C-alpha cells in the first residue's frame, strides 16, 4: 500500500518543483535536445556551414567495427570499475563499523581519495606504474614480471580500472558506512544470541537491510564509469594501446574536442544517452526487485 | 639611481593606459608555456616597444589542440583573436574554413608591410602555401626529426660512436651490436607517426596520401601502406620483437628515457635540443635522420612539424594593418635568428639561417644546423612538400593504434597499414563531405 500525500490546488506543488525542473531543463533537456539536433548534421568546426545528413552520422558510426568494439570495452570497463569500487568499499565499511576506537581517523583517511580529481588520480597511478620510473613496475620487474601497459592492452585496462575505482571507493565507503550504522543493533544482537556467527549475520541480516544503498550505489557507479572516467583515461592511456581502453565517452571527447567532428561526437552522445537510459531502466526493472526498502 | 628607476617605472605605468588607448590592439593566442612562453612574450614586448601604433596582446590558451578549440569556440561566439596559433595538423581544418580565416599573403599585401614570399625557406613555407604559391599562414615554430646519439652508450656497449648511421641498414647493424654489447634500450622514438610514416614517406620521396599528399584536393586517400613504408615498419617490428626498439608511447615519452642516458639512439624533433642539452649528462650528438639505401639512393628532404600563425576574419582594416606589421616583425631576420638559436626550431627565412651561421652559432653548437640542411638540401617534391589532410589529428590517432598493433606483434605491418588506410580514408571522406 503506497502512501500518498494530497496537496490542495496546483500552485504550491508547481512552485516547489519549479527549481528542479528549471535546473533539469537548462542543464539536461536543453543540451540533450541540442545533441540530438546536431547529430543529424555534419557541421564544419567553425559553424560556417552545416550539412543535413539525417541518420548518416549514426550509420557511419555503427558501420565502424572499432566503434562497435568500443561498446564491449565500455561494458567490461564499467563492470570492473563498479565491482572494484563497491566490493572493497563494503569490506572496509564492515570493518570500520566494527571498530570501537579510532573509527573517526580511519573514516577520514578513507574519504581523502575522493577529493582527488580523476585526472590527478590518473597521473598518480601513472607515476606508480610508469614503465621506466614507476615504483610498482620496478618491484614487478624484480619479481620477474615485465609490466608494460603501453603495449599490453590487458594491463592498460587493469590500470585505468584501478585508477578510476580508487577514488570511488571512498564515496561508496561513506554510503555503506552510513547504511551499516542504520542497521538496528537489536536485530543483530538477537541473531548473535541465537548463535549466528559474523558472516552468517552479515549475509542473512545486514546485507539484505542495506540493499537500497547498494542499489543506489550500483546505479551511481555505473553512471560514473560511463561518464566521469575520461579524465583518467586521457591522462593514463589516451584510449590505447590500440583501442583497448577507448570507452564510449572517451571517443565522444576525442572526436569532438580533438578531432573537431561535432556531428559524429553529437551522434555518439545520443547513443550514449540511449545506452545509459536503457541500462537504468533495466536496473530499476530487474535489480530493484531484489531490493528491500 | 634606484629611486630614479622607480620614478621612471611609476611614470611609465601611469602613462601606459593612456598610450594603449590610442593604440590599436591586436590579440594573439598561442600554445606556449614555460621557456617558450617567455620567449614569445619577449618577442611581443619587443614589437610593442618598437613602434607606437599597435599593441599586440599575447595570451596562452592551453596546448595545441586546446588553443585551436579556443579559437574555434571564440569564432563561433564572434570574439575571435586576430592571430591564432594552429599546429601543422590543423592546417587542413583552417584552410577549409574559408570565411573564418584570411590568407596571410592577402593581409600582408593590404597592410603594406614588408613581405617577400621568396625570403622564406621553401620546405617550411610549402606546408602552409597553396599549390598556386600563395602563403596562407605564417610559419612560426617549425622543427624536423633528426637522429640523436648517446655516444657514451655506444662506447659502453663496445660500438664505435663515430660509425656511419646515415642509413637504416647501418642503424640495423648498430642495433645488433648495441644489443649484443648489453644495451637494454638501443632505439626509442618520439612521435612515431610523424617520424616513421609522415617524414619517412617524404624523406624517401614516396607519397603518404594521393593528390600530392592532399595539397591538390580534398578527394585524397592515404597511401601509407606502400611497399617502402611497410618494409620500414616490418624492420622496426623485428627490432621491437628482439628488444632493440623500445616503444614508450604515442607522444614524446621516449625523451625521458633518452635524456636519462638509458637509450642509445633516439629519433626526435630537432626542437628536442634545448631539453636534451639541459638534462643529458652524457656525450650526445645529432645526426641526420637515417634513410633506407634499398629504397632511395639518397634522401629527399624531411617535412616539418610545429605551428603556424593564422589570421582570423571579422576585424577592422586598421587592426589588420597591425597584424601585418607584427607578422613582418616576426619574419625579420634578427628576430628569427634569435628564435632559432634559443629554441632549436628552424629559422623560417634563409636570411635568418645565414645570420646564425655568420654569428658562429653552428660552430659553437655542433649539429644544430643538421635540421636546416636536411630541410633545405633538396627542392621539395610533391611527396615532400608536407601533408594537408582533414581530420588529421584523428587519423594520427588511428595510425598510432595500428602501429601499436605492429610493435606488440598482433598484426603484420602490411595488415596494420591496410587497416589504417581504410579507417583513415573513411574520415577523409567525412571531411570531404563536410567541406565541399
């Protein structure tokens, strides 16, 4: 049974939602509409002339095997970033939740990486794994492993995933930690008295109770992996080697802002918009069924 | 004395705004930071001090791509600068933007400033000149690839550092000997597409693209999968497989490896001079870029990289006069000679090269003239005048990807270049249809 609050009249609700509608219109609907409109043209960079091509830009993109391959790259990348940022975050939050002393310090330290901008995080990780001066690649070399993300696509992907997930762990940690704190102690204590050990309690009680948070983070992290990681990729690999780290949003950036191909770049944004829209629908339709509010 | 200076400074500060108001302002956007940024600022200050009719205001707008983007965005908002620095890769984009730019030869003719197109070095100006010989943009900073040699690394590996490295055949022998002598990094490169494909093609007088490398029309197709290029890349692939050629990245990452003394040979721009001279703690030397004896009896000329200055449309006639005066000032042989000596970039006029030689600079800094000789020894052909391809920044990205497939052994040189051709041609067709 859903609860409904009824307002009398329509002026007050309209005024209340107006700011949000306005912000969405200016920062979302208008640019999205512009992107859809521009995706139908091949303009020259200076805006002097523009040629209507209908769906020509989409045809050009989808007939390109390298663009289609970038969907797979994006899927792998987003999945890995989401997993690598959520699982460690949950683990750290569970540990922090059990701390009695010093949890404030621990918490603060864990949140720090979130303050680091993606591009800066990219440079930090690049330094550690630099094939020539990197600390970690140097150690790996001593262990007999020849680290070379400049030519090895798998290593490059691993590196951008770690660099993208790293700062995100803090963000996820914060939410998981808050969720864990809100799990009623009495339920856990009752289970403990019944003889359930820690992991049994965690999987049987705690995890189901924090699924709303986990679901929220899943959606947010997928969107993050799709849209906000191009700074990391730009600084670490530039989409290479070959095309092993060229995710969809990076291609939007490089075709639009480096290649000056605004038509193709707009068409790619529209495709990306559709993909993320579909993904969110799927998440809400199927994954949310397993969420207990 | 000090008080007097301060007093003068105060007076000049008070006077400047009034003086500036009477002068015509010329906006100049460029992509230089650090030492190069200071040198550009010094040129601008010298021009402003030399006359009182115009004030050039220089501003830094990010790296090459960002500067071009800033110029384009500003044009769309009708706030474009008078002069915009555009890297050589953006040349076709600017050329196609008729209505957004004004050809330099036209601006110079109208402004009445001194301008002699013949004074500029052919292979430098050729890149920015129409097939009819009209100069479209003023070459500003131009460099060309050369071979850098770490003599100490040669000696350490027991290889004679004075050996002939003028051909790739000989370089191959040197790489074998270096590797056998325990050198871990016999060869690195910067800007792989620029050096090992674009310049390689010009240097061996084979086409990189049809229609005179794009100079003769937009309906150009890549020809980088020819036998000469494939043979070179196959040799490089073998060297990469044996650890004789070390791949470090798409840009100039290899510079760090060379400057630290780790690598024996380095193919890089002549403009790498300042950095190598400042950092290298070993005995280094500049040699001409090698060529394949099997492909050409003697090398043609290399082509340039760098940027030129474009004059943007939509300003007052009076301001264009100022632009003309400023460009003439930049081309004057004193300014050019100084720029050439300070930066390692090529002089854009023959007179500036001669002045540098007369001043004894080349004798004091051996090897700094190799780039000039390499560019000017031969009259450029249709294959070595330069490249004029639309979407070239993206095409270079494609070439980088395909070259990585060669170095990692995933593809043969032929397969990779065939793929680069078909992918690049698709972009060229797009550019053609956008600019027809």
